[in-house]
C-alpha cells in the first residue's frame, strides 16, 4: 500500500456550476466548474493508474470534506476501482480495521492532519501488513499534528497531479460491477462492508435526487452531511452531479465561527434546497431566533431531513422558522444498505418511493394490515439496494434475510397510520443512533472490556436533547479495581481512540453486577430502563438475581460522566 497524500491546508471551497466550496472559515471559498472537475478527476485517475491501481482494486479514502475527496472517489469510478471511504471522524484503529477487511491497496489521505499517537500506531500496524498509512483527522474537530513523511511509500498529491494528463478514457464496466464499499455498524460489533454496484446505485441516487428534491436547473442545493456517510456519497456526490446540479460543498461545522453559520451560507449562495439532520436542527434551535433572523432565507424552496427520526419540536422549528412555513419538509428514511426508501412532504412520517414495498411484521413474522406497529421490512429489492457484505455473503444473508425469510429486515421499528404513512420509531436491534451515526453497542462494549480494569460491559441508549440518543455504559470492574473519575476518563479516551470521537460515551456507570437471565444473557431492556430512570421494570421473572437492579438504581448517573 502507498500513502497518497494531499496537502489539504489550501483553504475551503464552494462548488459553483457544479460545486461551490465553503470552507471551515467563511473566507475560504472557491468555485469549481464541471469542466474543472473532469480535469481533476482525470488527473487523479491517471495518477492512481500510475500507482498500479486497476479495475476492481480497492482504494481507501480518509479525507475531510475537501474537493480532493470528490476527485478521488470519481477517479476510482472512472478507472473501475472500488472506493472505500472511511469517515474522517473514525479513529486510526477503525480505519485500519476497514482497510484490512476490504484489502485496499492504496490509502488517500491528508498528511498534514494526523493524530500523532494513533497515526504512528496505525502506520506501524499496517507496515506489518506491508502497507503504509497515515491517519487524517479533520482539524475542525480534532487536534492537528504533523506526521513524518515516508519517502519510501508516501506520494505527494500536488507533485504527481501536475505530472499527468488531464485526459483519461473511462473504463467500461458491467452494470453489476462493484462501485464502492461503505462500512456500517454490525450487531456483532465488526463493521460490515456494504457493497453497492454501478448502475443500480447511480440510477437510484440520480432519480431520487431529482424527484425528492424536485431538482430544477436554477437550484442551488446544499446537503450538510459528510461524504464519509451514505447520505454524503449519494446526495453530495453521485445524485447531484448526475443531475448537473449546482451545489455547496461545506467543510465546516454549524457553530463555527458563529451559530448562524448555516443560515449565513444559505444567504451567501442563495441556497434553494437544504438537506440536514435532526441533530443539527436540535443543536441550532437552542440558540433561538436571533442567529436565524440576521440572514435572508427567502431563497429556500425545499427542506430535507435525514439520519434519524425527527422529533416534533425540531420538525416544527425547521418548518416554521427556517422554512417560514413556505417550504415543504421532506423526511427521507434510508440506510447505507438501501439507498432511499421513503420520503414525505410536510409531515413527520414517510411514504415509500416508487419501487419500494415496505410492510410491517409482528414478532412471528406475520404481515400486519392497516394501522399497525412492528418490524419494518421490505418485500422486494430495488435497484439501489446493496448487493452483499464485502467478502461475506453469508453475513449478508443472515443479517438481513434470516429473521423473516422472504423479507429484507431493516432493523427499525415502525408504525403505519390509518392513511398509510410510515412513522419510523428507530432501531430495535443492538444499534444506537447517535447524532445520525449508527453505532454498534457490541463494538463499544468490546473497546470498554479491552481496558485492564473492566471485566464486563453493557451499553444501551439513553435519550439526548441534541444527539437524539447517547451511549450509557455499565461497567463491571475486575476484583480490586476502584471505580473513580480517573478510570471514567480513561475509559472514555479508550473508546474515542478505538472507535472515534462519535462513540465517546456520555455516561459510564459502575455496575457491580449486571441483570442477566438464568441462561446468562444480559437483559438490555432492564438496563435501558435503569439508564432512563424508569422504575416500572415489568416482568423480571427470568432474571437470575433480581437484587442487582436495586444496586444499579443506586449507582445511576444523573448527569453525564
Ligand atoms: P445509516 O445506514 O448509518 O445511514 O443508518 C440508517 C438508520 O438510520 C436507519 O436504519 C434508521 O434507524 C435511521 N434513519 C435514517 N434516516 C431516518 C429518518 N429519516 N427517520 C428515521 N430514522 C432514520
């Protein structure tokens, strides 16, 4: 593996007539035309080819929200390589795990943005595998440390890009050839490499972009997601570009350098279609009307929301304050695996997109008619659905099709109302949706038990006013270990380092014992209720030792650890 390095300290951008790039600082902006994009993508394609990348090879990309990220992903597509983008907020270890799983031959990253300890640890790890690696963490959120340049394997973006041609013939691919791998959390803890293919994915992202956002030639579209997630893949890169849209590529965060940043960007570029997540809305709501009223939002025509169920308060604020009651709000439910399942205008519920056939099952797998509540499943596949878990077809089948044979199981709970609208209730498996990022409780538990003081850990969700849900962790310590502030800080650091800052627990509670069934299974339902301080625990007859419950209530964390 080579390190393919971009000096990303060039400032920010705005994709115009294609992309306006708006950087972390409002002074950093740039307009990129479709013609310029093509030139950059071809240069990058030629560079990758020169470095030995061929059709079907996997390329890992670990970059912040800069145009080079788009150039690289499209360059992979152009030459038939399969990109595997890892969200830049993941830790070195998480990146390493994903690179190994998909056997990437090259990592494209930003060399000047490296977390030192993790960077060198990772570099060492991967060197053992005959690969080299540097970790890039976005400076918006993380400290920046220079990483040493390794001339034996590191290649500088600026140097090589200038030496290659601006023309590159595209590789012809079969409709079902792989396009990309994107990792999502798995209930066993090990992330799953969701594989999408060329034609179905592109057809679906371009079609859904066009219809869901009613795309018009004069639109300026802005999706605030990160390209490291499926929303960014689909609705920053592929969907808008396939429609020739003008869009904003935003590197910053909603509260830097001030809490009106989103609204300022909307005014600056006269954004017409705005797509964000409930967690961002909840965050910005807290600052009241002043930061919004300073800006002219009259260009807005449609608002979108994605990533997690939107609560009524956030929905009303979005509709009334941001959309000024003029703009329909499209709620778009979908998954890394499925690419666009449903959307609905101006209600907090959804209706299936054409071609998608949802249904609701009860615990026994029986289909429920009319008004109903239960497991959300899909009856038939559609072009944008994943094709497999990379390198593990058996896991694909068992994760999505085993529980209810004949249906694709989303893992979400859902209610259908009398008008046929679907209200997504959230995950009903061992996944927790923190600020729209799906995390596996098993993965967090594994990183807690990796600490020498922890004998056992159980992680559940607890409601959070901004993040939607947050992590509440119960830890049972080994004999003679003391539960104190230092240990809590160490455990939080450990999870951050192993998974990434998005997984940092909000609560860590001492659990001298965990509620278990007689067969030794942890009763997560009970732990969730303890975390939420719900005293009515219902039937505890299957619990081996009901006394642990009282102890856990006594040790409850009222406020974040
Ligand atoms: P991911 O694969 O990381 O994009 O996460 C997919 C999960 O996010 C879904 O299974 C849902 O639990 C949740 N989700 C995404 N969009 C919505 C939405 N609009 N409403 C409710 N939940 C959503």
